[in-house]
């Protein structure tokens, strides 16, 4: 058995021989790096969480906001024509999502926008909502991939 990895690992980085069959189907899409793609991702995530993960609608709504904010960051700050979005259930039983814009940068952190600021609150919202669901989130070391890990509905954390 391979050693446990403390740092979150992307499903795309795990050799196929080590990939376990998830408890529910996974998905992966590549979308153009344009604002309208955020709505496409919302539709895919909504359908996947409702159909395959039996997520209550209030929790699914929170996941949609989190994914919208992470995808908006990819659109605004990525330098590629497209970005990847993936979702799966990890071997540890967590619901995992990733947004990868393949643009290495300094990993972002929630800021402190002023009262009159028109932007800059997205990661504050992600942090609050993921914590509310009992999950964790962050960025890969190179800052290109944002991830969140959430307990499955009914998981008593």
C-alpha cells in the first residue's frame, strides 16, 4: 500500500494503477476561459451533485457558489485559453473538486477588500462557505490549481 500523502493530490497526477474506483462517478471538463463558462460549470456541478452524490439542495447551492468563485478566478487570472474542472469522491470519502487554469502563480489568499471595492471578496466567500460545510480548500504549490474537499452528505464531521 502506498504511503498516505498529507498534501492534496490531483486525480490527474495519480498513476492509473493507483486510482481506486470512486463511490460515485467522477467528471472532468475543459471549458473556454471566458465568463460564460462559469455558468456551464455550475450546470455540470449541479447535475453531478444531485444525480450522483445525493447532495441536499442547500449544500449543492453552496458548492455552486464555491465553484463559481474558483472558476471566476481562473477566468480573470489565468493566462490560457481554457481551464479544467474535475470532481470525484476520494478514497478517503471526501467530495473533491478542482479548477486548474494551468497558469503557475503565487497562490492566492483571501484578501481584505475595502467597503467600496467592487471585487476581491471571492476567496473570502470560498473560505467561509467551505468551512461552513466542514471542508478544506486551497491551491497547489504552483498556484495553478484550486481545490476543495468536502465531507459527503451524511458524513458526521
